[in-house]
C-alpha cells in the first residue's frame, strides 16, 4: 500500500461524519459497486449486485408509475372543474335565446372547443323564423338524423357520448368551420317522453382533443345535465 492516503483528511472527515450522504448518492454508489466488481474478476458472479440492479430498475418503474398516476389525477381534477364551470355558466341563462348564445360563447370557451352545435329532430317541415335567427348554433333535422350521424349510417345503437376524429368539408353541421374541425364529441340527448332525440356536438380543431380511447364519464355527466336543462326549456 502507498504511504500517501488516497483521500485527504478533510474528505475522510466529511464522509465519516455523514456516511448516509454517500449511500443516498446513486452515482457514487454505482461507481463503488462497479469498482468492487472489477476487483473480484470476471469469474465471480455477484448475486447481490444483480439483485441491486433489479431493485433499482423496479424502483425506476415505480417512480414512473407514481408520476403518471399523479399526472392523471391532476388532469382528471382539472377536467372535473372545467365541466362544473361550464354547467354553472349554462344554468345562469334565464331565457332560451341567451342560453343558446352562451353555448357557442362562454360555455364553448370554458370547454376549450372551437364549435358547438345543437341539433333537434322535428317531423314538421315548416320553417320557424325564430330558429332561423339562431341558425349559427341551432339546427332542425328530420327524424332519424341523430342516429345516422352518430352511427355513420350503421345499424349499431348510438351511444350517449361518442368521441371521434373527423375530416370533412360538409358544412351541414359546423358551417364555415367544417374544414377546420378535426375531432368531435357527439352527445345524444334524450329530451323526454313523446319528444324526438336531439344532439349536442362539440367540435375541435385539435385532432387529439376527442378520440375513442378517452374516458367519457365527465361528458356523460355534462350530457345528463344538459338534457334536463333542455327539457325545462322545451316544456
């Protein structure tokens, strides 16, 4: 052994006074383990080192999972607050026309969507002047339109909330914004006994805002509230 110490007295005293700091430093511990393995040679299997590597890999995975769970919880809380704010704003209206105007205004802003459209089915072919004045938010369609639009003409039953990506120039729903809409949420409305169904469509220019892989719990709750508000106005 050399007579010259490898560590100075100052460094040694710091390590001896707080050895826990060395143990908690992953880079230092990894370097020490590597040096220990090198001194043992290549013919010796260090089971303890292998176990530590596996534990370290498992800890990294657990930390990633923990971060993902926290991120998902914050995102869900933010989404819940967003839906609650939209509902409260929607219920502020005292007349039907301001209620519809708020849908494409402040409610759309709160939900961060670029277009909102309310579709009501009607068996009457007579044009209503009041509806014509609200054509930028409200559309009247023939019976069966909601089912066909949501199911894309297939015979499958329409779900209450359908999320999907779209790409169309059809102006029937979104008007001039149709060519910019890349995803939509179709909310099927049960407007009560004796009434034809309706549909509220939320459109976004972001293709990833509404996708089939996303959960629909919050939008299902929003749909239930919207149905009840509409029944009140229609009565």
